[in-house]
């Protein structure tokens, strides 16, 4: 029998959502609270949370904005893994069982329930100067044309422009878990993104920030960060390339060999 | 010293440990290489001092990395670095003295 599109939204299962509840201002300890809701095939974790908030428990706190995997604000631990709530379907993560567990991102202080404090994460992001730094201030003030770039130059940093700043990689990083001063995969891969941009002149300005005791050398290349990135950015690779960049510079070598990044790479990345 | 220099030395000493360690093993176990190396006391001494220096740098830098990750505090990081450097130099001095004595050079 043919299935109508409306059937996709018919409730087909009751799921128990086990949610972490904690208000550090009031509670001594966090606690788990369970909510039962009916879900259909298309119900996302964010839909489920919104329904709980509207119909069962208005005190539940979580963060979201775009609802379509673009803003990065709904990242949380879903069944123990860093994921975007708006892009994750309840039935997909339930794996045939009737229980899904939600808790705030690891490695972040909790503000309330599922909402985390991103202050230090954004401070680290800002610390690497994530913008184009130019020496030609006259040209900047009175531009005579565009800053042109070849496809090979663009391919060097293309994948890192997809970063949502969702914090999933930071939350999965075992180094960040122990070393709170570590810049983390997001900031370091963004440093790489700007340091290899052919329009940028800020290489020397960023070196004292990333080449430190708590900078890129603390990455042990466990790649947990790349494993959880919802946008398929590969921050672990970015950090290794950043290390290579610094070492090549030490020996007076050019940042990249000409044949290192081929135009086909862009197609490859886009197909993922 | 920049962190990249410290880590570059870490990788280089890792390689040196393999090379000089292998020479050390062969010198003691392979009759041909043994004759060549142990026959020349200065060659043996050079290999062993490079081996010991690499081993100590690599090991103590590894400990430094673990400690600064566990206690990420700027003042503590500097203290750890200096303390390990001093312990490393003292251990190297004792090691070289033992080596010179065993070779009958002092
Ligand atoms: S690199 Fe990926 S996981 Fe990390 S903040 Fe950016 S989008 Fe999120
Ligand atoms: S690869 Fe590096 S940055 Fe990524 S999780 Fe591992 S230690 Fe952290
Ligand atoms: S709400 Fe924007 S990414 Fe999920």
C-alpha cells in the first residue's frame, strides 16, 4: 500500500526522554528526569524538547535558533555523543529501544539543564584573530579592486569555513577535558583557516598565540573532534596542518608545496 | 624557547633514540659491529652520550607535557619546565660520570 506524506508525521512510538536537569544556582546536585512522548518518523530531538517544554514541563532549558543545522546552538550529548538536536531524529538514535538520554555538552560549564556556558570557547575563538589581517591599510580604506584568489588557494581552507561554532569538537576533545587552557580544535583549526588564506598577512601575529604550551602542540591527534563534527569539518587535520605550517616556516620553507592541494579537492569535499 | 622548538626536539630525539639505541644494541650483541664500536672507546662514548641525552630529553619533555596538561596554570607550567630541566641535567651528569667510569676514562 502506498504511504502518503502525511503518514510520515503519524505518531508511531512512545519514547522515554531521559533529560539532565540542573540549575547550579539552586540545586546541589544534577538529577535525571524522564518524559514520555509520542514520536513519528520525522520527530527530531529539538521537536521533542519543544513539545516537552510546551506541554509537559515549561521549566526545561535548552538552546536553539535556526532549527536547520546552521547556527550550532542546539549541540548537546544525545545518547552519549555530541550531536545537533535539530538535525537528529529521535527514532534514529533510539536504535529500536524506547529510551533516549540527553545531557549538556561535556567540557562546558552548565548554565541550566541542557544549556552550556560558551564564554571560554568563544574567548579562545577570538584569541586566534579569526578575521583577515592585512598590511595594506591604504588599499583597505580605498579599495581599487577585489582580492583575487585561485581555486587551489581557496581549496586550502574551504572545509574550515563550514564551522558552525557548535562546540561539539571542543566537547569531544580529551585534551580540553584535562587542560582548560588548551585552545581546542575549533579555535586552532580556524587559526589554520586564516593562516593559509592567501589574502591574509597575519601569520606572524597568530604564531605567538597558537605556538604555545597550550596551543596546537597539545593536540594528540586522537581525532575525536573530527569524528563528531556535524558539518564534516576535520579540525584534527587542520591542527596537524597548522603544526606543519609552523615547522616549514621554521626552516624557511613555503607554507605549501605548489602541488599539495589540487582543484579536484574542492569537488571531493563538496561531495561528502 | 618556542613550544614548536621543544616539540621539534622531541621528535628528533625520538628518532635519535631509535638510531643510537640500535647501535648500542648491535654493539653489545653483534660481534662485527661490537668490534667496530666497542673497539673505539670514543665512538662508543659519543653514541652513548647522544643516546642518554636523547632519552632524557624525550622522557622529561613527555613528563612536562603530561604535567602541563594536568595543571594548566601559567606559573606552574614555567615551574614544571625549569624543575624538569634541572633534574634532567643532573641525571645526565650522573649518567655521563658512570659511563666514563665504566670505560675507565676517569
Ligand atoms: S569544527 Fe565542527 S564540531 Fe567544531 S565547532 Fe565547528 S562545526 Fe562544530
Ligand atoms: S585530535 Fe586533537 S583537538 Fe581533536 S580531539 Fe584529539 S586532541 Fe583534541
Ligand atoms: S538550532 Fe541551529 S543548529 Fe540546531
